[in-house]
C-alpha cells in the first residue's frame, strides 16, 4: 500500500506540473499578471530587494536573444520542475497513514498555487526548493556551507524568508536534542548571521525614487515592459510602516474568522498528527512558539494572506515529514483512537471526505478574497475551456 500511495503522489505531482506549465504559458503574456510583475524587479536602477531573479532573467534574454517574458517563463517552469522533483524524491518510501496522506493533499499545500494561478511560480517556490535541498544534506559541514551561501541567496530572492529561518533552526535543534537550546543557538548563530544581516540591510534600505525611475525606464525602453504591481510597490509601499498599515486597514471580524477557519481546517490533519506524535512537552511548546511568532508578523505585513497560509503550511508539513521520516518524532498508537482515524476505516466515507477536503475548496490570494470552491474540478475545466475557445472554436 505504501508503494501504491507513493506512486499516486508521483502521478499527482506530474499532473500538477502539467497544469502548471499550461497555465504559466497562458498567462506569461498577460499584461497585468502579478507573478510576472514580481519577476520584473531587477538591479538596473541599483541594488533593491527581490531583484536577483529579474536580473538573471534579463541576462538570459540577452544571451539567448529572447523576449524577457519568455526567459521568465523558462525560469518559472524550471524552478517548479525542480521543486516537484525534490518533493517527489523526499516523499519516496515515506511510511504513510491516512492522516498523513490527508496532510500531503491539503488544499493549502501543493495544490494551492495551481488552484490560484495568481500565486503560481511566485518566488516562494525557490524557498521550498532550497528547504528541501537542506534535507538532502546529511553532514554538518555541508549544512554550514549551505547556511552561509544558500540562505543569503534566498534572501536576495525574497527577503521575508527570514521569518521562516526558524524551520531550519527547529531541524538543527531536534537533531541535536541532547544539547541545550542556547548552546545550539550560539553554535549555529554565526552561520545564519550573513543572511540575517542581509535581510536587515534590505529592510532598512529601500530603493530610492531615482533608482526606481531608472529601473522602470530600463524595462520600458529595452523590453517595452511597464513596472507595475509588485515592481511598482517597491516605491509606493517601501517602508515598514507602509507594509503594516496596508494590512491593518483591511482587518475586520469576517476576514479574521475566515482565515482562522482556513488554517484550522487546512492544518487539521497535521494538527492531529502533531497531537499524537512523540515530543516531550517542553520541546513541543517551544517549537510551537518558535514557529508561530514570526509567521504572525508576516500576516501583519502581507495582504496576500492566502500565500502566507500556503507558506506557513508548506514549511510546517515539510518539517514534520522530515522529522517523521528521520525518526526524530514518532506517531503514537493513540492516533488510532482519533475519531477521524476510526471514521476512515469505512472506505466510502474515506473517499468522500478525502475528495471534499482535498479538492473541494481553497483560500483565495488576498485577505479580502472569499474561499474558492472545487479546485479539483475548476483546474482541468478552466484548461479545457481555454483550449476550446483559443485553439478550436476560432479555427473551425
């Protein structure tokens, strides 16, 4: 059954990769696509946050004489492919029970960016790939080199990754559980320091108005691209105050309750697994605090709460599965007494509940968006509709 389930996950990832390529191709020429706007940020007006990937895209377009959006499309497909390959390799031979399967198929995890194509191939995809890469490094020497080189690279791509450094630290801490947390912190602090200092420098040194003007002019004059949305926000929402203020003014009771329920249901299977996992009490409380506190700050800084939930869950489930796979935590027999575990013994109930849970809903991107419905149906339906109207109806 484990082999069958792992093959099913591989097929699932392959299907999502196919739809990812399809939707990326369809939207890479759209003038107001939010993903492209983020990839247009570059260093032509001077150093700025999130400019590395845009600059690489520009170099790629120069070298191979490509349109900028084509070079961006190539890099987007490449990073999504790497992420899915890493994820598939990581999940191979993982011992699965129904609760873990539900955790993997949660609609706020792998499915989410394909269901909400506005989020597809955003820069957090690089972060997931870098995080999975850390799992594959077993020697402490290589991990220390990784922290000095890869983590600063991640900061240059998307500096809020600093809020997720805690997940790297949790793995370091639990793999050295016989050592004191403060001893571990001071032993590893220097390796996290370059990325942390770089993130702080970026946060307090936004691009100047003149630099932004030069970058926008470069995009317009060389590639006939407008600096819009994420690219434009480098100037209009550059300060830390602006970031907090733009979120807080959108708060209301309905939106907070909606996202509380999204997190509760989306994290549900993972919460059940954690409840029945073998942690000692101090470690579990400490980990909960370490993980949740930085994420709360990120919720207060980003209006894209759907993305924050996706990142929060992705790092959480990947960390849990890594610890479980490496026997750093163990699932207790008491999980069999959970009401869902008992309910899932009925195959009809199991299949019905699984389809509704995994493919029946998904959060929207923005804090102001409602909950989307039936992504398992809408994703292929939308693709078929595009193919029909764009390639068949107009030609026959």
